């Protein structure tokens, strides 16, 4: 009843292709942005900002890059954590070796460096596909981490192999508090999510989806598979590289190459699948699911069982329940959380009538 499209008309193709064509969607997005930008830094505790909100936004950004490659272009990849490592260490070295470089410029350049690496490892996609392509991209994960660990220059010849992120300085002001770092991450992720939404609805996104659905037919219609696939790899790696830089500077502060391991790549892959392939909202929902569900399970177990059961047993039970919930969810809704939200909106449009 309150989510009706009646009276809202599109008089041009441009209006019909708007990111948020409905008045309710625009209002809801404005409310969410206001809560995220203004209310969260004020009311949320430092723990929630630094341990929950910042990693959620960063991993959602990386998952968005992964979704561009997998969900829109249909190219299976398992090397997202490797491109994160490339972006993180590139940003660290840019700030270390280029005096006075602005932080935002360093983050953008680190994303571009990761994009170049992504293009190199995306070349096999012109010949192979499916699981074979996944294995080829998996090689990038191991090669990038090995290179960063092998050559001391990337770590500024630190014998421990660990790098410490420099301070985030924007317009001469040092972003030191969790709330300030959160605002930096929030703005960067918001801008890049908007860019991804525009690309997905434009000619670039339609080219990706044509290659995903049937690359032979797309090539027969005149679409260049070389440009389309490598563009998807480049943009996906750019998002992962920017996410890696933010992961180092706004969240962990201290990392080593082994931090960006294959387990992190699989976590990002699960975020994309659970959130919903080929959607912009999906990575944000999937990232929240992967990050928040274990925390809620931990809270529930401590509230119910307390200290009556050994902590190792409760931890194992949490992992088992978490895995079972993922399997059950994928069985009943394989299209992800974004599809559930779409179905909910359809029900609201027809309520109180039967869907």
C-alpha cells in the first residue's frame, strides 16, 4: 500500500534508466546515507565502528569488484585477496617514497596498479573459462603474495616482513579516530558503489552481461571479447586494490603478505554468492551476513550457555551452525539476499493483496 508506483511515470528513456526510479527508493537511500554519514559516527561506539562498520564497508567494496567480474562479466576468479595485497602494498610504498602525495591520490594510484596486474592475469580468460580460469586466477593469488614476501623492497626491507601503515592525512588533517577513518571509507565506498551502478546500467555493463550469457553470440554481433573481458578484470582489480589500501590504512594498520591469503579470497567469494550475483546491493548484504552472523551466534551462545560449556566447544558449534545456515540459505534462495529484497519489494507493491 505504501510502496506503490501509481502516479510515477517515465517520459523518457533516461528517466526509465535511473538508478532509483521510484520516489520511495530515493527517499530510502537518502535516509540510509544520512544514517551512515551523520548518525553512525555520533552514536556508534569505537568498537562497532573500527571492528564492524569499517571492515564491512571495505569487504563490501572488494566483493563489489569481485561481483563485477563474476556476476556481470561471468568470469570466475579466485584471486581477489591477491589484488587487495597489491593495492595495500602499492599505497604503502607510494606514501613512503613520494613525499607529500595526497592520501586519496595514493589510493587511486594503488587501484590503478592493481588494475594493471589484473589485466596481466586476465589475459588467460581469452582462451580458457570456468574452472580452468579459476585456477589461472588462483595462481595470481599465490604469485602476488610470493612476490611481496620475496622482495624486501615492497616491505621497506623490514626483517619481520610486516609493514605499518602511515597516518591518513587529508587536507593537512590527520584522520586518527575510528569515526574519522570510517567517514573516509564511507565516502570512498559510496562514490565507487555509485560508479559501479552506473557502469552496470550503461553500455559497459550490457557488454559484460552479453559476454556472460553467450560470448560467442556477443562476438558475432561485433562485441570485442578482448576489450570487454580485460576491462572487467581491470575494473574488478581496481576495486580490490582500493579495498586493499583501505583495509591496511583504515582497518588493520599492520599487515604482512600472508594476511591476504586464499582464505580471504574464499570469504569474498562467499559474500558475492550469498549476497547475489550480478547486483550492486548483493555484496553489501553478503558482507554483512558473513561478518555479523558469527558475532550474533557468539552472543547467543554466551547468553544461553554462559560458562557451562567450554569455549572451544561453543566456538566449534558456532562454525558448524554458520556453515549449515549458509548451505540451507543457498538451497532455498540460490539467487542471494538481493533476490529476497527484490521479492520483498514486490510483495509491498501488491500488499494487502496476495503475491
